[in-house]
């Protein structure tokens, strides 16, 4: 893949697209190259034949091309590794998210169960209190009626009594 194709390559993810820098060509060209003939000329007391210099120049140019190819391949490998790491990271993040969601759902279901049980218990208590209230209201009504009857009997006894006139 050439750098111009890499610039157009995007990792297909809605959340985190990986964009290749536009200056990728310049980044690759900034990799220092080793010039073998400069190295040979810098050695003290070096007597190198012209054919050796030609070989050094030729190997240097081959080295430059292979270095450029290696740099490009290295850049592609780095991009691929980053993409792979990001994909693994995204999968792990999604797995953790699913686990959190499942845990939350389980907690909600246990809360629903607990609240339903509490609701049934409160309904039972309310029914018992309501029944007790109804019994108390009935007994109260019966006692009021009985008290009224007793008052009436007492009043009737006072009226019919021969002693009530003597006093």
C-alpha cells in the first residue's frame, strides 16, 4: 500500500475513526539514511579503490530504496498494530459494558422482586387492618345500640316506678 492510499484508509468505527496523517510522505522521508561512502571517506588513512566507491554508492542507493520500503512497511505495520490494539480495546470495552448492563439489569430484577414482595405484604397488612376496623365499627354500633336500649329501659323503669312519685 502506498502512503497516498494510506491517507484515504479509515478504520470503520463511528466512535473512533483512525485517520492517517496527511504528511505521511514527509514523515517517511525524515528517516535518516546511512551513507556508506560518506562513512568510508571519513575514516583516517583510508585508501579505497574507485570500484569500491562505486559499490558503496550502489549499495547506498539500494539501501536507501530498501530503507524507504522498510520504513513504509514499518509504518503500515505500526498502523496495523494500532488498529488491532484499538479493535481489541474496543471489544474489551464492549464486553465490560455488556457485563455492567447485565449486572444492572440483574439488580433491577432483584429490586422488582423485593418490591413486589413488600407490596404483597403491605396489602395483606392493609386487609387485616381493614377487617379489624370493620369489626370494631360493628362492635361500636352494637354497643351504642345496647347503651341506647339500656337508657330506654332505665327511663321506662323510672316512669313506671311507684316510688318516683313519693319522692
